[in-house]
């Protein structure tokens, strides 16, 4: 199980979300918020004790993808607060 791991590497993310490809509202299934941020929140919720977590984030984004970077940074904040 995830709780028996010594280290967790979180590489889940999407560059083209469903708000662009299928007109889903931000925060809905397949969006930057759900994939890039909420998957990390779900992981943190199921951990029974603190773990070493490597989170792959981003330092930049194409000009039209500011929500991508915002969701990544929100996930970083969740991790730092956990």
C-alpha cells in the first residue's frame, strides 16, 4: 500500500486540461486543478504518517496556460502545510 512506502514521487499532471478540450469548468474532472492539485491533496489525505514526498512542479508555463502553473503552486502549498 501507499502507507508502506518510504518515499512517494508525485508526477501526476496534465498540460492540456478538459476545460480546454471539453469545456469542463475549472476544478472539474480532468482540469488542472483536479489533476495537478487535487491528486496531491487526495494523497495527503490517505497518508497515515508523514512521508518523504517528491513533487514534480513547474517554474513556468506557455502564455495561455496560467491556470496550469497556479494549480501546481497550490499543490506545492498543500504539501508545505502538510
